[in-house]
């Protein structure tokens, strides 16, 4: 009998099956992230899939135990400490050294290939974060402008001056901000502190206008 292919659940069905009490926006975001991760995994080349598989297997506890048993048997056998097993790689174990060196070389290449793919994916995430941050900054600027106009129209007293609001609604030049970030020493937390302070100023301006 011909088998029917199961259709993938739609985002709406996934949201309906979400735990009770979960915000719909949260479920939509989680589902979008899952779809993005699935697409990234699906579009890997065969070499990248092989590298990821070898890296995952090599980092497992089973491989670690297997290496311990292998090295222990090899060394003890070639030191004539195991009865009935003649030495086949006497001290200083040149065959074992060559085998382990070749294993380390190929394993390093596979790990580097896997790390390059992960770094490329991390760069995509960073670019996506930057685009979202710039879009959020633009939206926040429009909101501040609208709130300023509403407050002026309704003659609502605010705790911030118009100069402060105008300073907050100015468009941020990304290139200038990037050049200024070069002034901070490496490993300093000043950049994060200034970004947090800037975000706090914007939220304070919104709260004051409200």
C-alpha cells in the first residue's frame, strides 16, 4: 500500500499546541528560531556534516574510554606485561607515536572545519542582531518623536527638556559609533556600560513623556 507523507506542522498549529499561558509572540519567536536552525543544519555540505559528526563523536565519553583502553593495552603489551602477547612496537613506541600523530592531525582538520562553519553561522547571527538593533533604534526614535508631539499638543508637563528629547531622537551614525568604540581598551566593559546607559536614557525619555 502506498504510504502517505506526513505534512510538517504549520506555525499556527505549533502555536496552538504550545503550553497554556505561553505568550503567542514568544512561541512565534521560538518557532522562527527553530526553523532558522533547522535550515542552517539542512544546508550543510557533506563535508561539513562529516566534520560535525566526527567532532561530536570524538568529544564523547565512549571515545575517551576507548583511547584509555587502547593506550593502556598498547603500552602494557609492548612492555611485555601482558602474558601471551609478544611486543610488536617496542619502547619508545614509534608506531603508536605515528598513529596518534596522524589521528591528531586529521581530527584537528575536522574540528577546524566544524568551527569555521559555526563561526560563519555566528557571524550571521551577529549581523541579524545588528539589523534588529538598528531597526529597533529607528522605531524607538519614531516613538519618541510621536510622544513629544503628543505631549506638546496636550500640553502635558514632562520631566525632560525638549533639548534632551531632540538629542535622543537624533539618528545614530553607525560608522561614527564604531570608530568611537575603538577608543576603548580590549577586554574593557566600558562599551557594554555605555550601550546600557544609552538604552537607559531612551527608556527614561519614553517614561518621562508618558
